[in-house]
């Protein structure tokens, strides 16, 4: 009888599963269009690669990963259900706007079809709506998982992470069939918008505000709700710690490599193969994570956080180096080889290996970054520092998005237009060098700052 009672108590509540369902549809909406956002801005809307990657990296990803500092505080104040309702309304409207720019904008401004149309203003509006909405979803869903997992937080967040990648696979698969039949804009209108609408329905009719309240302690300290002013002032407290800022920058360099998956890589692959199914290439990332997350977790669980992060950065950097092989082997820019009966671009095959390697690196590094931040934070301020754990991704997006576009223009885009030889070797070497700098920085941080501090304490 007692065993049955314990089994019932150990089950996750309805709010936990509702939150994960919402996350699945939000991620499906995002990843439906993620692989083609830069391509859409460049090929359909006529924007330069540098500006397209600025909008996708600096603006969209910057909002999604920087604003949770504020949006998380507001969600705590006004409630998760209200916040999620607002977020799905914003992202749904943003996706619908992006998918219908070419249909409504020229007529709205009274421009004739024969004239070149500037889509900058409505594109920025759509991206801001998606970015703000996405920044609200993150803290609400993560907060619900934390509040409803109880003593099973590790298992709860493991399920949460798996759901993210199932959503990613679902979105990319649906995107491929819609795009190949209806074109790129239809991804936003009929995939992303509809997934967002389903997510909104789950929020309105199934999701309930989590009732479970933790014991008031997290990461070894008392947890209290912050005011908006405290959240904004907290960043100045964190940034006064020069050592922590150095760590954020070093980790940010690692994320610069990762965000090229949605900035530089789509541009490069479309140059190699104008008909490349980018969403199928990038499927290598979530498929690897779903297939090997448990194995990788078991492999690295006894490693120190810094060792796991270093290996993750090393694997990701090595993955980038694979892209150097086609030009080093003298392969033509669009030369094709037979792979399982499919004629794939030689450079595209190595790009798949690179994307798969990035997934392995992410699995090694990403979960341990949070653990490491908690370990290096000043005593009593662990929660404050963990609140800024997404800053490296925000910084990497702001810097790395336009960097990917600039490298593509310099080494691929402009030479192709001018009939000059391309230089993918220099392009990928530059990206790999950033990963190498990140590894060196992490090693310096661990040996000179963290271990040195421990030796002085002892």
C-alpha cells in the first residue's frame, strides 16, 4: 500500500505535462522556420547576407536570450498563464506577419509590383514580435518545470530537454513538406503560425498555474521574487565581477560557433546547392541529441564541469574543422558524390558531419555550464548569477550573427558575383579559430582563477 502511495506521489502533476506540451509546440513553431529564416531574408526579401544574419542573430536571438532577465520577473509578478497567453499571441502574430510580407506590404505602401520593395520595416516588426514572445515562453516553461518537479528536478528537466528536441524534429519535418510544395513564406504561415496557435490553445484550455511551491531554497540560498528594478540592477552586480565577465565572454565564443548553424551554414549550403533542403541537413542536430543524450550524460557525469565543457568546445571546434577538408582535398565548390544512392554536394556531406559534431559538443557543454556558474558564483549569490546564464548566448548572437554573414559575403558571396575563386577554407578556419580561443580561455580561467582561488583558500 505504501509503495502505491509513493508511486502516485512521485508522478508529475498535470501542469508539468501541459508545460512540456506547450514547449513542444513552441519549439516546433520556431524550428519550422529556423533553418530558412536567413535564406528567406536574403533570397525572398532581397537583403544582404550581413543584414539578414544581423536580423536573425543580433535581433531575434538577442531578444530571445537577453530579455528573459526582464520577462521572467514580469512573469513571476503577473502569473505564468497570463504571460504565456501574451507570448503565444505575439509569436503567432510575428510568424503570420513574416509569412505574408510579400502579399500585403507592397499594397499597403502603394508600391507597384515592378518596383523593388524594401521589406526592412515589416520584417523587423515581425522579428521583434517573435523575439519578445519567445523570451516570455522560456522562463514560464522552465519555471513551471522547476515548480512541479519537486524532488525529481533532474528527471523533470531531462524530459523537458528531450521535448525541446522532439519539437525541433517535428517542426523541421513539417517544414520540409510545406516548403517543397508551397514555398518558403508558407513555412511561417502554415507551419510556425499554426504550431503557435495550437500552443496558445493548450495554454488557454489545458495549462493551469502551477500550485506546487518549493521549499524556498535553490542552489543553496533563499529564493525570493524580484521586482523589475532588482532584476535590472542585478546585471550591474554581476558585471562588476571581472572574472565572471571573462567567463561569460569565453563561453560566448563557444556559442558563436553554434549559432552559425542558423546563420552561416544555411547561406553556405545554398551557395553550394541552390535547392538544398536545409531543414533536413540541420535535422542531424536534434536527432543526435534525442539518440545519444543519455549516453553522453552517463559518459561525462563523473567529469568535472570544466572538463566536460572543454571537451564539448573541442568537439564542436573539431566539427568546424571538418569543413576544411573539401577545399584541402581539391573538391570543386559544388562537386557531388554518391551517398546511399543520393547525389550530395561533397561540401554538404562534411557539413552534416559538422552539425552532428556540434550536437555532441552541445550535449557535453551546455548542461554543465549552469553547474559551473553555480560553482564559481560568490557565496550567497548563486541564484543571481544563474539568472544570467543565458547571457553568453545573447552576446554570441549579437556578435556572431553578423559575423557569419560578413564571412560569407567576403569569402563566398562577393567572389561568386565577381567571378573570382571562393575561399571557404579561410571562412571555416576563422570560425574554428574562435572555438580554439574559447578553449584556451576556459583553460586559463580554470587554472589561474578558479584553481588558484581554491589553493589560496586552502
